[in-house]
C-alpha cells in the first residue's frame, strides 16, 4: 500500500505571480488532507520564490498528517529546519536559475557534510530523506550517511520519449527502489509523475510514498483540488 503526499509549492507560485495573498498554500494543504493525502510537502528555497517563512510556520501548526520540508543542504536552511522541526526534511540540490529541481543530490561528493547535517536533523527528532537519482552508488552512500528515506528522482523516466527509453528509465527506478529496501531505507518517488505515467508503478510495491505536485495542481484547475487528489489516490493505491 502506497500513500500520496502533495507538494503545495505550485499554489504558492500562482500566488506570487500576482504578488498578492491568494491562493494560499496553507488552505490548499488542508483541502489535500481532507481529500485523503497523507503528507504535505513544501520547498523553502533560499530565495523564497514561492514558499515563504510564513507558509512554513503556519503549515507546521496546521498540518495534521506529516509535514515534509524540502531544503537545500545549506547552513541557513538547516537552522530554519531545526527551529521549525518538520516531520521530515528532504535534502535536495538547488540552483538559483533552475525552474524546478533538476537532478538528485550527489551524496558521494560530500559524504561528511551529509553525515553531519543528517545527524543534526535526526538529533532534533526529524526524519531525513535524500532526493537522489536512481543510482545504486548514490543509494548506498545515502545509507552510509544515515538517511531514513530516499526519494527517487523520477524525472528522467517522466521525460523519456521512446518506449525503449521509458522502460529503461523505469527499470532503473525499480532496481533502485529494491536496493533501498534491501538497505533498510524507505523508498519514495517523485518528480514529473502524472495521471498517466504513475500507473506503471503499481509493479513496485516497495515504493511506499509518492510526492506529486504539478500534475495534481494542473488537474485541479479543471476539476478542483479535492477531485484531482482523489483521482490520483486511486492510481497511487489502486487496491
């Protein structure tokens, strides 16, 4: 059985397009939980281009399921995470010029840094997730660094064009998820997943959670947020 966590960044992006106070990602989080989502995700970027400190503070107070803070592994954001204490902190790479996260962490490149940050977060009672590419070496490094969870980057699968490449990228995710499970890491997945390409994942039972934002918010523009989430829930957990 897999669960669905909703990324509310895209609600904040719409708000910031007009520089006003609506739509409110906090309100969207409440609707998401009532519709059946079992987690709320927000990415507090260093430039706060969408989610703001205010959003994070109120989400911490109001989310009833679990709050997952996506954050770059920087000292400033570590300080915020240790103060707010979300249920989960997901470490993600971040470049100022990117539209959205483009790749997974390179844990191998700075193992001691990730061990230190992970230790500090876990000491504060925060579960730690690494957003990484479905690469066996990176998964092993995440285990050595002390992660509780690996969120497998499904962007390459989602962006694949040919049937052969789609299958090749999917198999990488499947093998990575199975390896994470063998290493006693919880396996999650996210990035670019939508109402079509999610269906294949029913064949990977070790993936226990999906993190989805853009496709659900895009669907919500047409049918409403509650219905969009309920439709995705049926695909994430078809049983």
